[in-house]
């Protein structure tokens, strides 16, 4: 079965549904924090069952993004010096 991989905010999401005995697919995602070419940390999520492989991949992808957004702080946005308009 195909393994779908996506990059999001310096993380690799590997979405690989597993087919169940009843023909449905359990959505699964492995989330790896990447540091250059090395894996620094990994988290595995087993999710709900879906009627199709594509639905399970989409659900795993969305769940992986949501997990990163919730648990991984965003780096601060750099301020551009001189970009503020103020009259002197």
C-alpha cells in the first residue's frame, strides 16, 4: 500500500492507512520533527475508520497538521526595521 508523505512546518507527516477486515481503512499518521536530514522526534496517531483509502489519507493529513499547530510553537515573526511608518 502507498505511503503518503507531506512536509509541514519542518515536520514530515507519513500518512499510511491500514485496511481493516471489514474493508474500511484506519487513518494513521506518523509525525517526525526533522532537523536537517535527521529525525529528532516522532509521534504516532491512530485515528478513525473511513470507507476509502483516500478519505483516510486526507483525515490523517489534517490530523497531523492540527497536532503540529496545537503542540509545536510557531517561531516569532522577525520585525522589519524601518517598516513602521511614523512621522518625525
